[in-house]
C-alpha cells in the first residue's frame, strides 16, 4: 500500500497510492497506515542505533551510561505517575466524605 523501501516488491509509488485512493476501503487504508507506521518505527530504531554506535565509538562507555540514565529516568517517571494516581485517589475519596 505505502512505500516501505525501494527494494520492497510490495512497495508502490506515492502517485499510485493517490490514484488508487478513491477505490480503497477503510481496511486497506488502515493496513497501509499500519505498515507505514511500522516502517517509520524501524527507521527510527535504526537511526537511534547508528547514533549510539557512533557515540560509543567516539566516547567508549557512552551506551552503558545512556542506558543507566534511561533506567533512572523511567524509575522517576513511574514514581511520579504513582504519586499522581495517589493524589487522584485521595481527591476522589475526599469528595465522597
């Protein structure tokens, strides 16, 4: 439906997509969008990996430090979300009294 890569045999040009648009049903559109979304996700993952590899080459240990910082950030995020949820629950129980 949507172009994935130049080497993909199922890949079609943007012009072909627009030409066939009036004849596509909603399921075809959704499938095309899903494939396109997955392509973008894969490209983003490849870009992140290439940046990390480059940085790790220039600054040994970069990736390890990056992942440690990411884990700490995720822990902080989860704590904040838990605190927000507790505040909401406290607020809801305060209204009922």
